[in-house]
C-alpha cells in the first residue's frame, strides 16, 4: 500500500524529475521578508526575533521561525531521502497519514487506500502546495496519524 501511494505521488509530481519546481508565491515572499534576519544572523551568528523589513516591524516567528528541530521535521527529512523534492514528499505524507488513520479505525486496507488517495489528491491540498502554504499543509498531513 505504501508503495502504491509513493508511485502515485511520484507520477503526479513527475516534472520534478525534469528539474522543474513550483513557483510558490508565499515561499518567495517569505524568503524576501526574511532576508534582513538572515543577513543579521550571518553577520552576528545570533537569531533575531524582530524584523523592520515587514509591516513597519514585526516578530520574525511568522516568516522565519527559531532554528529548532522537532520529530516532524526529522520524519519529513527521512521521507525526502526516498522521494525527490518536498512537493512529492508532502503529497505522500498526506496520503500515508490518512491511510494510517483509516486503518486504525479498522477500515479494509483497500478502502483505506482509496480514502487516502482521495484525501491526498484533494483539490485543497494541491492548492495549498501550489500556493506555498507549507506550514498549513504540513499541519494537515500530520494531523490524521
């Protein structure tokens, strides 16, 4: 079942193999908004929790969180070892998480697979990936298990 979900994610995101990437406007904006914080960190080695480059000043946790690692980041990096690009990995994680949920609820494995595919390829998830709402799609992907 896991292999089927991985193959579907790879097939759907096959342009990754041609070196193509999605232009995700929110990612581009976040990188630009975080440039002042990145420059400060590069110069001083310290993390700044404030930036003046956005909205006349704001906390940086919304555009560049503190450099920490948690279990979900480690899991996601493990998935990215086997699946190229984070778009493929996040699509796979969406399906896998929902599959685990449905199996935990004692659904037949084939119905669970169908449900996982339906949820993973739901138009809202694909729109979130395309727009670059990375934090939101991560939260949704890890919510089910």
